[in-house]
C-alpha cells in the first residue's frame, strides 16, 4: 500500500475515483500541505504543476493506494509528462511521507498561480467524463496512443456535455432519451475517433417496443464550419483538401471544396472555434459571424454535430494560398468564387458537400440584407 498527495486536478474526488476505479472511503483521505512548494498553472493547459518555492501547495493525502491503483494512476498521468517523487506532507499536525507527481524537467512551463476551485467549476465535469474514456483503455493503450487520442477524447466529452445541456432537436411525439433502454455498448475501434456498437430497445409509435436494435455509431466531436463572405466584393472563400470519405467511397475526385471547418476544442465556444479555424486554414480574419444552422451531420450513424456560420470578411485577390497545421496533416488550398459562381456550383451539383450547400442557400436568402447594411 502507498500514500499519495494530490495537489492538482486529482483533488477532484469524482475524477480520482474514476482513475482509481473505486469509490473512496472518506476516512482514507484528508487535507494536506506540501510546505515550500506551490501549485502553478501550466502554459496552454488547464492543469497545474508543483514547483519548489512558495507558501505551500494544498491538496489531499490519500492512504492505502494499492499497486494496481498505482498502475492506474501512472497510466492516467503518464501522458501528462509527470513522474513520481516522495516528499514530506504536513497534515493534522504531523508529517507524512507521500508520493507526488512532479513534472518532467523541461516538459511543462509554469505560468502563474492555479486555483483548484476555479478549475473545478470550469473543468471538473468535463475532465471526469474524459477520464472515464481514458481509463477504459487501461492495459490496452500506450502513453503515446493516449497523447494522440487525448484531444478528441476531451472533444467527445465536451460534445456529450453540450448535448446534455441543450438539445436543438424537435420531437412532436414527446419521446425522449428516457424512452430508450441501452442494453449493451461495445467499443469496436478506438483511435483518433471511435466506433461504438449499441444494442438497444426503444418505445414504438404504435405501442410496445422496438426490441434489440443493433447500430454501429461513429463517435466524433462537435465541429464549427464557416463560409467566409466578402459583402462588398460579393464573393466567398472556399477551401480545398483531400477527404478520406470520398476516397473510401472510390470517388475519382477525393479533393473537395468546402467551408472552413474544424473540431471545437474542449473549453471553446463554436464562435471561437470558427474564428480560429478561419485563420488556421485560410489566413482569414472574420468580422461579423452569422449563425445559420446547428445540425447533426448524419444522425443515423454519426454523433458529429455541426455549428455552421457565414462570416463577413475582407477577401482581396491575394488572400488565397496554401495553409493548414502540419501536426494535423492539413494541406489546404483556398479559392475565391463570386456569389454567382457559388450558386451555379450548387445548381449543377458541383458543391458536393452538405454544409457548403446549406451555407450557400442561407447566403442566397440573406445576401441582399447583408449587402444593404454594409
């Protein structure tokens, strides 16, 4: 058995219980202070590091951690560039030696004070939900695997919390999630995205139930999509890139024209994501954003939920080029099209991308209003 001191996110008991794989006995953890240390925020992250110096890092001291639980903790923390070090912790008037996760030298950069209460209110639920998926891979995935998967794990957690907070779907029948019984869920593939197989029963419109429905579901994240529109020049910017979907369908043209698009990162709003993606993918600075749709991409087999915008932007002749992020394997070329060329593309089925068609039709409906107010 081991004693651990948790100064950061693992002070959040639901998260710690998720990582350990058991409920915690309140008698086996108590408040403690690592005197002479501080918990500091990490630049570009929502978790802290412990550093030498300061008035003391507060946390919780947990006793009777088993070897199996140490392995689970190491698995969870392994992808976060930490290592274990024993230090003295002051608790209830005594000194106790406890193991603490310290940052690996040079891996993480401290950036000012970190407050557990602020993190707990903003990130506690999301981090705990993401940890449930992380820990489901214990014994199966490596630290390298988790590093690769973690952004979309958090994105999936954020997507589920967003869906729980608000549904945009209308159901005239009045049926809800409570009318479904999910009897079995199996993860058939877990990588950057996941594939789940659900076996369920649900209430039938004619009475009774539809029993033992089996469906495979692609589990992605929420995404923001943006059609940049220059009101004065009356033209749009589209991006072109290779797409795996048309390739797998054996389409001879797997490079597609589409709006700017990207995953909504955990903690981002759809609007923030749309503006960020516009710059990353097309070097476009968006002015006014017009939300035009909040829709499922393909609800029969896909969790992806799209927040689609038209964004007013300055689109001079020389704005086109090649952009994208190397670490996301993005190779993106931008193109300018007049409004009339865009609508010809839609009418002739050249805009073989559903969000692009939807954005173009919205623009056709509202174009006169936008130009009149420019």
